C-alpha cells in the first residue's frame, strides 16, 4: 500500500484493486478470526463497548469503574464478610484502619458524586467479628455429605432397552 493513487483512477476502484491483489497474494489467509462472525454482530449498539471490552480483556472488576465514594460504600458493606476469616483482632483492626485511611483521603479531596461516606468504627467491627466467631464455634460441624449413589450398570442397560 506504499504506492500512490494514479491520477484519473477513482479512489474506490483503486482501493478495491489493492484489496483484490492482496487477497490473490494470500495476505488475508491466516488472519485470526477468519471465517468467524464479527463479535457483537446483531446486538444493539453500546456506546461504551470499548470500556466493556477493556475491562474484560484486562480481567478487571466492573466496580473499578465506579466513582470513589461508591467504591468505598461497597467496601463498607462488604467489610463483615471481608474480616470474617481473619485470625486475630489486630488483623481486623488493620483492615478497618486501612479502609478508614482511604475514606479520610477521599473526604479531604472529594471527587465524583456527593455520597455520604463516613468512617467505620473499628470497635464495632471487632465486636461483630467476635460475635461471628462465637456463633461459628457454637455450631456443630456439618456431617460429611454422602456421595450420590450410582445406579448399577445392569440397571442402566435394562433401562435403555425399554
């Protein structure tokens, strides 16, 4: 495609000739996705298709696209589940203090929508964590699940004949 369009030839016919010659040389034979339908064909138009594609390609969570206050609110909501399996009170307090540090940083320089986000009380989180540990310790361990029983081979054969 380094040559220039000759004068007197329409642009469309010149491009068509370039494509035809490249196809004859076999330059399009081993392209990825050859013979497959175009991705997204037949779906409604999405203005944010490139953002969704980037998030999927990079393996990011869609929550990464949320404004900072909404991300912080989600973290606050999920905090009990996040600290449930921690082994010590100190570890729970460290998680809460890190979250509070990010909340204070956002409160000092807010960006995004105006959403109320308050600091989390570490003592309250530790009290809930202790209560969860107590209730889990009081519960009897679940009995091991029995494996599903398989039908004998001869019954499967007889069932197939009827």
